[in-house]
C-alpha cells in the first residue's frame, strides 16, 4: 500500500472503482429479478384463481342444466316420484357413475335418488336438511372421507299444487374439473417460468449494454494507471461526461502540478548553483606558495573555504536531485520504452566520451518497458552508464531485459573494465539516503541518487565485481509495482 | 581561438570571459539567448559555451537554431539542474559536452581543449606533425622533443594553423580568431608573427611548415603523424 504526502493510504484507482460488496450490475440484476418474480408470481396466482372460478362457474351451469332435465321429466303420484321417459343423461342410471340426482324435502328428507346414487353416501348428510327458498339455488363443494371432492347444487321449487316444496339436487364428482385445473396450472407456471427466464436474459443483455460505458471507463482508468494512456479519450454518454471531464481535469492538474514543481526546483537549482559557481570562480583553488600577501593562515583559510564550498555544492546537488524525484508519488505512471531511453543516453555518452574509444557491447530487449516516470529511468541509466564510461578503460557491457511472468519487470545490468568498487565500499555506496557529506569521494552523488530512485520503486540494486574486471551494477525493477512511492 | 559564452549571470559570464581570455582565447559574451543567437550566426567561432537556463531563448532552443543555421562549432553546455533529462536534451539538440554548475575553470578549459581537438579531427591531446608536437592542454610546443618558447600570440596563431592543417587560412580569419573585435587589425603584425614562428620551428628551413599562399593567406603544410 502506498501513502501520500500527508501519510494517508492511497488505494489503487482500480480498487476504488470495484470496491463494493455488490457490483452495479449485480445490484440491478438482483432488484429487477426480485421485481420480476414478484409480478410474475402475482400474475400466476390471479390467473389460477380466475381459471378455478371459471371452472366452478361452468360446473354450476352444467349441474343447473341437469336439474332442469330432471324437472322437465319428473311426475309425482302420492308421494312417489317417477319419470315419464328415460333420463337423457345416462350417468343417472349407471351405478356410481359420478353424477347423482336427489329430490328431497326438509320435512321428509330424501324422497328420490337416481339409480347411480343407490350406494352413494352423501359426504354432508345435513345438506338435504336445510330448507331452500323457492327459486333459490345453493352450491357446495363437499369433501368426502375418501378424499373425493364433489360439487353439489340444490334448487328449491314449489310443486304444481302450490303447497309442497321440494329441493332438486345434483351431486357430481369434481375430479375431472380439478384435473382440468391442474393441467392448466402446470401449463400456466411453465409458461410463466419460460417468460421469466427470457426476461432475465433480456434484462442481463440490456444491463450489459447500459453499463458498457462504465466498463469502458474502468478499463480506460486501468490503462491510465498502467501508463498506457495519458487521459480518458473517446466519447462517453452524457451522464458520464461530467465525471470523465472532471477526471481528465484532475489528471491534467496533477501533471501540471508535477511540472510546476520541477520548474520551481530547476529555478532553485539555477539560483543556488550559479552563485556557487561565481564564488568558486572568485576564489583561487590554492594560495600561491610564495608572495608578499601569502601567509600560512591565508592558505589554511582558503583551503577551508574551498572545502566548505565543495561540501555546499555536493549537498545542494544531492538534495535537489532527491527533491526533484521524490515529488513523484503519482498514481498515474507512464509506460516508457526502456530501450529507446537507453539508446538516447548511450548516444549522448558516446558523444561526450568520444575520446575514450570505448567498445560498447549490449544485449537489449526492444520491448522492455519501464513503468514510471521517464526522468527517473534517465537518472538511473544516465548515472550508472556515466560511471561506466568515466571509470571503464576500454569496454562496457549493457543488458536490458524484461522480467516477471507478465513481462512488466525490468533488469538492467551495466559492467565495465575499470578499477571497480572495493568490496568494503560496495555496500556503502548503496545506502539509501546516504548524506551528501559522507559520500565516497569519486562516486559523486550519482549512485546515491540511483539507489534512492530504485528504492522508491521497491526495486533492488547490487554492486558486484564484473568479469570484465571492473564494477557490475545490477538493477531490478519488480513487475508488481508500477509507480514510485514518496519518501 | 574565438569563443562565444552565452550566460545570463553577469558575474559568472565575466569570470568566464576573463578566465578564458587569460588562457589566450578571444571571447565574446552574450547575456541572453537572443543576443547569443545573433553572435553565433553573425560571426565565426571555434567553440561556444551555452548555459541552458537563458532568458529570451532557452539554451536548448538556441543550440537547435545554431545547428539549423549550419554552424558546426563544438558547443559546451552549462547546466544548473544537472539531471539527465537536461543533459540528454542538450546533447540531442546538438551540443557536444556538458558541465554541471558550479564548476572550476580548469574543468571548462579541459573540456574545451578536448572539443576543439576533436573538432579538428585529433583523437589525442597532442597534435603531432613530424618533429613538431603541440600539447594544447599544456600549451607547450616541442621540436624534435625540445621545448620551444612561444609568446601568447605566436602560440595562438600556431595552434589555429595546426588545428586546420592543409587549409588556406586568410589573414582576416586569423585576425578574427586571434584578436578581440575592438583590436586595431594590422596585417603586418601577422606577418611578423609568421616570420618569428618560421624561425623558431624551422631555423634550418628544411621543413617549411607554414606556407604563404600568395594573395590568400597561410597554410600549415606538414602531415599528421
């Protein structure tokens, strides 16, 4: 985890973007699915109830017709009922056919029952006992002990003599009706289920399409974080334009701030170092050995002033170089082609050290990348290679390789055939933040600055003996870190 | 040798002008990029020292414009910041070497000597022509390994001729590179110097190193060894 200049934790941008329990897509999908299931369930229940009511209404109508049939053909003689002709409905004549006819009166109970009902036991014996007003109908759903369900309809009539009242009842086994309802129910829920799945798929597709700009935004932000892009480009929906415009402004302002910081430091460097150069120019490097005005105290003082001047110069140079690079706590790194930067540095150094006729041999992966600020890479390569050119006698070997499974790491090796660095000083020159006034003479501030930069990228630097005879500097930038951290 | 120094800090510029003048260079100073560009494109210089942080036109732009104008003299850049971005940008723009501020005059002189020598095509610090050897770092001439005393102007003239061997150098060119602008240019003085040089270099008149090309100027005739 990185920290900003105030010590606060800085989360990577991608983590901030995806830092919630549920993604937007999951939230919308979950809410819409719940709503869909609620409404489809309610629709199913309403349709089921309506169909059932319609089936029962149909049953009542059919039973009513049966009652009218009975009424149209029945005759009564001295309390006995008989039919003038055969009943049109054969199920009345067939034992246990499932359709049963009854004529009853409240006072005498059942007066007639159809042949089909000879062995039929009425589930509710009280059904015939209740008086029914003339012209009224009564519908009942009767549950028997044997789990059979019956529909029963009674119709109250006044006989021809205008005195006697009877109830004509028809009882029918309801199993066929319920079978029909069950079939309908199966069909209904299958269809509703199918519709639900189809709607969910459509909803998923719509969500993905609708959230596509957000996905694109997240990908673009990741690319900026990885240094593959400078800003958010392309067109976004107008709802996101405000966000993307502000993000671009933020990125731009951070870069401008970095640039301003560097310019200020450059001005500071200029305004400190130029007077130092003037003072240095005014003072002779050593007092003449003889002369009228030259005394021993003069020489000692001059030497002390020169030493202090050199020390000031080293401290100013070292601290300014540290400050110039420690401003880069930016999460917005860039992707730098390391081989191109190396080429520029080598071209510059070959120009400067043209006299030395150094044989330069190198092995460079042209696709090797550095994830960070190009200035940092230039400082690292410039200082290390400058030392190699300065101290090397005739040969330098440079290697630049990408490392790590994702190829985002970088290994830099620089070897020369100079005098090398003594073993007891190898660790000292690599101490991070070594104070300028304790630096090894001759190493300048170059390696100390390189060590600082490499350390801030959580990289590693080692000094070894080269097979060429001089120093071998090995620098590794890890693949999992893309930006430097603040000191 | 005529040098151009472009530096906005007047004290530093004066120090450079005086220090380099003491070493026998003819120095023109410019205080900003604009006047630096004027001098660099209007006059012939053997080398230029240019500060990167200049008003009007910055150092890198100035170097680019000087190179775009076809001027090939070596350029030494002075940089206060000392970071590699600046150094590489300066060298990319066409400079040949850099010195980080603050610096010692000795460092500037050493770099200048090397640049002048390289520009003339010499890899070693000593220019050797048969028995004649000129060490431009030590400003010392030997003939048959015997040191020969030269006055400052004799040395300057010989150095210029030896850095341009085989080329006809006109009297006006010699005057420009040996004297400051306000100097009273009398070509007779040059003839006196040449005569003295011939006597010191070749008293027996067997080598004849400096040839007079009638109506054109002088030519250093020995081959590099």
